């Protein structure tokens, strides 16, 4: 019966007759549209027949493909497309299976036209939103086949381009069809991403070849203007834009592998372009995941060639800058930690000459050059990323980098030996370079936040090191932090301008926070500037940095006290050049003279004190005539003109401290402080200097203490410091500490366990002792006035004064009696009577204003001989007492 039905068309099922009627006798005539409309109406009226229609169309298409009747193949695919677009019933899933089977058959064909036809049909299908989900549909074949088409190597360039573009469009269709459907196969699985992403990158990689051989836009049709590279980029952006938080890793890992396999890190142009596409396509909150992937890849390639690592770091730099505009999250310190670790590894590689620690003389020079390039790339990355961070994160990064700088202190171990010293030096230089990159352009209104104590201590400690390059980095870092108004470049050259208004300096009033900062750290800064000026290895760049640092402190952080101290500091530097206790070379001495002249010329015009400006101008003019080698215009040039004899410098060529103190004192500055010569405070940081031993440091401290003491003329010469002396001092200090600790323990134990009566008696004895000492003081300082009748002669011919009662004495205006408690007026202050009887007199100390704030029990210190009677005077005004009430 079936055979009979197959021969007789009238007995065939209606859906088959409708399907057969859409095919014309000549395939060139195309689809019969009227019959196609009938088929579409039938499919919509009887949805249950849709799967059979699809199966029959699939059967005919497969048969036509086998018979090479490609015209009918195109008609069948056109009919399938129209049915897909028209039908959205629940039975469409079975029809889709037949459709996908036909598409797969076309893609398996070796004919490029059939592959392109199948791809176009699949793209149309991908754009359809299905009403019902599918639980069993798979796209594995299509991912593999489209990826293979993306790598087409057809001999004909035009056909190859079409096949590649079809493959890219097919992958784009797969992504659109599956990415948002949780019931579909997970397209983000590594097995799929490892095919999709490299296929897109492969077409991106050949963008130059495609552009060079493609026709001009005027000759090409509108639809062919888009190249495979442009289409691949658009598809990659769409893929990454749809990636969720958990899928970023699977999407980025194939990119890294592709760049490794094709050695695309070394030119690094393509790698940077790829990650720019990635960073601008993903959601901003996912940026830190990409950074983490790059950091992990850098660690994984830590033993790769320096050029490869440099390429990864360059890509990381570009990606980090883009990521900083979004959300970097917790990867900030992780990124800097990884970069600094790679920096130290690179230093080790450069020293050993190989990546496995073995010395290889044949390749050491080449690797040193490559490692140097990698180190510069790391430093550049650190700086570029830090500039995009907010101020609070930038401060954390600065502290983090500074904590990694190896210092020869007691709290941080450093490598020893010649190799260890080289490693430490290179590490210090590279980290300080990184710190300089981070600090450049750093803006912070509060210097206490910009330069906290722990950071400033470590930074200034490096200024005492022997290496001149390290000291220069420290000075430049300090300048970067202090310069907040962009005045740094205006002091790049040292000169004595007659009018500094041409510099157009941006000067702002010193804030309260800056004043607090200078009160806390000014002496520390001055000390390191002073010691830096005395270095023999200084060159012109060091003096330019010192001049810039002094000038910026004067502009950014200066008040009257700071100005006075800076002038004292510069005059002390002039004394260093004049006395020459350090045996400095002639150039260094001339440079110090020139540095002092340039700075005093600047500060005199900033203070706008005419007499001060006149004195500085006179000395500069005298130097121009008689000693030009003491001015910056002759010293800080390519060929400095120096004098071989600087020992007999006349006083007219020097800036005199007495004259400056006189002229500034008349303008309200502290002339007493100006008269004092500047002496740096030597601290434990001197042990960081490799040129000073511990014994020399302690000897200097002893000498400075004796110099600063008011009783220095009465002191004996400082004892020579020897090993036995140091040992004895250490042992004695330990013993004294033990005795003090034991005494404190006994006192605490006594007050915890002793009975109340014993404690009260002890305190009463102390109070009686205080009263007796006060009575002694009053007896010495207060004498009764002479009797009106004069003196009388007592026995043995000695004159004796009458004892006149207190109430009959005539008191001068300087004295005032203490009223009793009930007679005291109600005023906001009260008298301090110290338990004395009525009629006693109140004394205060002119030199000890804290006297009136202490309770009675705390005045036992008056019994010490350090309180001298000449320090006591009688108040003539009761309001001179402290305004706060004091209990009697």
C-alpha cells in the first residue's frame, strides 16, 4: 500500500504534497511563493504536523545534496527559514531538530557556498526568541565547525574571507542562542571557550593583511565593507559583555594561552589591543578579575624570557589604568606586591645571569640588558597605575613600597657579602624609582597624611646611605610630596634672580596642618638636608635637588619660625664650606657657597624685608666682582669656573648671621633664635651610614651634648669612647633599669598591702616636709621692714630690729593678703593658699607657669635645689594667677 501511495501523488499526505509544491520544475525560478504561503498556513493551522514537515524537508535536502542539486537545496533552506520565522508554537522544538540537522549537513559539505548558506540559516535561527525551552539541544558540533571555518586557509582570498566571516557569524549566533538560556548547554565551559576565543583572536591577529588586500570602500559593496577582524572584534566584545562574574576566568584564560602559543607578548602591540577590548567590554565591577588573571599569568611565567615578562607587564599596565576607572577592589596591594616580587626576581636573574641560579657567562650581558628593560617596564607600570588611584589608596601603596626597601637597620635583615650588597643596592634603587613614580603628581592637602612618621623615618634613613644615586632619589621623592602647586620645574636650575616675580610662583598661606607637621618633623628634615650637603659624592643634580627642596619648603610649609630655621640652616652650610672640616673638594665647597647665595636671594625676596634684601644683594654683587666662583652662574654649568684657594675668604663675601639677625629682628622675626648657630641633632639613624662606626656616632653625640650645655665651660673633656666603656655603659644601664623596676614594684606592693594608717602617716610626713620647705623659702625671701624708730643696740653691740606685728606693718603695693575662706569674694578664680595661715603672702614663680596647676601634694619638688630663690617674685596683680579654681 505504501508503494502505491508513493507512486500516486493524490494518495500522499497533504503536508508532503504542500512541501513538494514549493519546489519549481526549474530551480533557477526560485521558491514558489503562493505554494509557500499555503504551506505556512497549513503549518500554523496544524502545529502538530510541523515536525513532520521539517523531517520531510530535511529528507529532500539531504537527497538533493547527495545528487548535487544545489538549487533545490537553497529553496529548501529558504522554506525552512520562513517556517521558523512564522511558527512559534510549542511543537517547534521537534522542527528545530530537523532544521539543525539540515544546517549541520550543509556545514559538513566541502562546498563553500553550502557552508555559507547553512551559516546564514543558523544566524537567522539564532535571532529567534523561542517561547518554549529546550532541554536536550546541543550545539557542540556547531561550535567546533564554526571555529574550524574561522581558521579557513582556502587558496582563494575572497572565498577564504567569506568562510571566515561565516564562521565568526556562526559563533556569534551560538553565543546569542545559548548565553542567556540557563537550560541550554553552558557555552562558558572551558571546552567551548577554548575554541571560540582563539578563533576570534586568530581573525583579529590578521587585521593588517585583510586591510592591505581588501578593495577600497568605494569599490566594495556596502555589506562587504566589514572585514573579518572587525567582525571578530565585535563578536568578542559581545561575548565578554555577556559574561557574568563566574565566567570571566574561563573567557580570559584562552586569551593568555593564545598569546603564549603564538609568541604575541614580545611585540606586545596585539596583546595590548586584545586586553583593551576586554577591559572596555566587560562590566566595570569585573575588572579586578582580569587583573588577577594577568598577575597569576605573570607569576606563572616568572622564569620565561625577560621580553615575555615585559610584554605581560606592559599589558598589565594598560589594563590596570582602565580598571582603576571602575572598581579595582582588593587587588591594589596584590598587584603591587606581585610587581615588586617580580622586580626582586629580575634583580636576582641579572646578578646570576640565568633563571635557575646557575652562572652562565655567555648569556649574562644579554640577559642583563633584557632584565633592565623588564625592570623599567615594571617601574612604569607601578607609576601609571598609581596615578589613577584615589588619594587614600595611593598613600597605602606608598607605605607598602617603602616597607619593601631594604635598610641596614636593627629591625630589618639585609643580604650580606658582595653579591648581597649589590642585590640590596639594586633593590633599593628600583624600589625608590617606583616610589618616585608613585609620588609624582601626588596631591594631599595634609602633609601629616602624605608623610606619616613611619614613612618619613624610613625615607630619610636612606638619605644617609653612601650611594649618591639613592640619595638623589630620596631628595626627588621629598620634592614630589612637598610640591602641591606645580612650582617644582621653576627651580630646576639654580640662579640668583634679581626679581623672582618672573617665576610666577604659586604661593599659598601655610595651613594649620602644615604648621603642625613642621613642628614635629622640621628638625628631622633640616638635619638630613644639612648632612646631604656635606656629602663628597654630590654632583650638580644633588645641589639642584637640594635647592628645589629648600625653595619648596619655603613656599609650601613656611611660617616665620620655619623661615628663621631655614636661614640658620643655610648659614650653617656656608660655615661647612668655609671651615671645611670634612675636607670637601673645591667643587663641593664652591657649590655650597653658590647654593647658599641662591637660596638666600630667594628667601629674602619672599620675606620682602628691605634691609634683608639689601644685605643679600650687596654680598651677591661683591661676589660677582671679586669671587664669581661662589655664585651658581659660574658653578652649576657644564664647565664650572672654580678657585683653587678658598681658605682666605674675606667676610665681605659671606652672608653674616649677625647682620641678618639684626635686620630680621627689626621686622618681627625671632632675633634670639637667628643668633644661634644651627647644630644638627644626631640620632640613631647615623648607624645606617656605612662610613660611620658606632663609636664615631656616640662620640659625636657626646660632643654635641657638651656644646649645647649652658655649663660647658665647667665640664671636663669628653671621655674617650672605647669598647670597655661601651660595655660598662650597657651593663650599668641594665642594672639601673633593674633597680628602678624593683623600686616601682615595691611601691606598688606597699600601697596594695600596707594598712591604711601606715599609708596615711607616710603621706602626712611628706606634707610636713613640704610645709617646712615652704617656710624655709619664705624666711629667705621675706624680711620684716625696719622699725620707724630705727635700730637699737642689743647686747654685745649688735644692731637688732624691732619685731613688729604683721597687722602694723606698712605693705608696699606689690603685696596682698590672703583673705580667709568666708571673706573671699565670689570671683571666677580662687587663691592658692597651700594651707598657710591668714596674713601670709602668696608667691609665684616667673619661670614655672605650671606651678599653679599642680595640687598641693605635687609641690614636693620645691624642696629640690633646682628651684632657686631668684626665680621667685611677688605678683602685684591677683589676676596674674591661673584663671582655673584651685582647691585648697
